[in-house]
C-alpha cells in the first residue's frame, strides 16, 4: 500500500504542485475511470504528448510536468495535473486510474 496517495480529479480545473512525492512509496490516483485500473506501459508515456490512442498519463521529464489525456491521440486536449520535483523517477507503477 502507498505511504501517501495524491488524488487528482480530472474534472477539476487547474493543476497542482507535488513537493514531497516519493516514487518508491507514493501513488498518484487519477479520478477518471469507472473502475480501478492500474496504469500499464500501454497507458504511460514519457514526452510531451500521447503517442497513441491508449496513452493516458504523460510525464514530461524535461519540464517535470504530469499530464492526463482522456483519449490519447484523439481530439480532446491533455490536462496538466501537476508539476513535480526534478528527476523524480515516475513510472507507470506510480499511477492508478480510479
């Protein structure tokens, strides 16, 4: 179980800053899906934007920003969720869609 859980509601406007996230023990939950689903490699991408229709979580390591994309490469825009510490080491294991 995660030591700290940070919950982001996709419908909320704006983003946040996570200052004390530990990639080893904490989780980011994204309130979007109708059931709990882990974020796998097919839903997670490093970079600036989704690369296919399955991508949901985008981690831009250059700017330390985490985005959520509701439809991958579809027409809906990605949403900035948070700015995180530099070199945090986020992976697909850091996220859960709830």
